């Protein structure tokens, strides 16, 4: 009975987390909820088999088997989703356009506090952009510069299927040798390659913008990077970066050449494996691949 109560308690906690996260859109709560659902499935199915004597094996052996069954089932689901995205017309590196609708910042108290903090720290908005990722869904981005224009903060609003809005940040600086220093907390899987003169650190667990900015500045200080002001507007820079990443990942074998994508999809076999691996790392460990 004690195991049954623990399973019921875990189900209740999972339902509460799901309801709370519909308003917050927090990747951290999503990770906790995924682990809970995995454990509930494993222990719950093992408990049912034990109570009804469906299988003549110990509880812990059955729990281990169902733990693996969940892993295989979700692996199949993720692989099919990657394949579907690879074959779909949805862009992997969408082009950005100026967002002139006046809806660049959602009117929610927790999000408005971020804008107030940016203003209090001396950051000013330089441009608002949006990118069509397909099916009428847009990524909305607000870009801010510090007083010297040496630090660019990209605030990206990501709509969720349940109607919630998740927010991610990217902090970028340009070195005097043309290197790009990027610190972000994006939890969207990429799995591809970055140019050699990019120094990227992805920290999905670090959801606080002040802490992410402090981490970015600490990286610059540790690496002794001399940085220069941004000289191009965000729209031109973003689209140039998208084109560069598409070209590089095609050359590195992550993507098929454009002429072959209609027949074979966007991702190569290696590319699909890298995306699948990063999905698992982000969904259950909150970690991304290490980049230079």
C-alpha cells in the first residue's frame, strides 16, 4: 500500500506541475514533470503487474523493464518527430523581419518585470523582430543594447502548445578579431555546428537574465576578450547569421544540400542522431552539447 500511495502522490504532483506550468512555461518545471511521468509509468505499471499477478517477476525487475519501455517508446516518438520535421517545409533557419505590429512584448506581469529591469540597467531597445516558423506561429524577439552597444541581449518569446509563453535570453558580444561570444539559455534542440570563431555557452538551467548576463561578462573577463560595439542593425545581423549557419551545417554534413532536401529531408542520418541526442539531454538533464 505504501508504494501505491507514493505513486498516487507522484501523479498528483505531476498534475499540479502541469497546471502551474501552463501559466509559467518554465523549462525547469517541464523537466521535473517529465521525470515524474517516467517514474510514475515505470513504478505504476510494475505495481499493477504485481497486484494482479500478471507477471511472475519481482517488483524491481518489472519497474526496470517498464523504465526501458518508456525510454524506447519516447525514443521512437522523438525519432519520428525529427523525421517529420526534416521532411516538412518548416524552415530550420527562418528569416527574420521587422515586427511593426506593436505586439513585441507580451502583457504579463512576470514578463513586464524583465523589460523594467533592462531599462533600469541602462539597456535600450534597438529593434523588434519576428520569424515565421510555420503554421502561423511566430517567434517574437526584442533586442537591447547596453550604453556602449558592446553587449546585445536578445529576448525571445516562444509560444507553447498549451497557450503559455516561454521566454529565453541570448547575450552576445563581438570581439575585436571578429569572434562572436554567445551565452544563452535556449532549450530548443539544435545539435548542429557553430563556426570556429564562435564561443558558445548554452545554459538552459539558468533562467534568470541578471545571472545569465553576469555569466556572460565573467566569460569575457576570463577569456580576456576585447570587444567592440555592434555596427550592424540586428535584422541584417540575424539573417546573415542564419545564412552562415545553414551553409556551415550543410558543409559539415549535418544538413543535406538544398537540392537534395526535397527528396531526403533537411537532416542527414548523422544530423538526426545529433538532434535526437540533444532532445534527450535538454528534456531530461537540462543540458546541451558543449561548444567551444
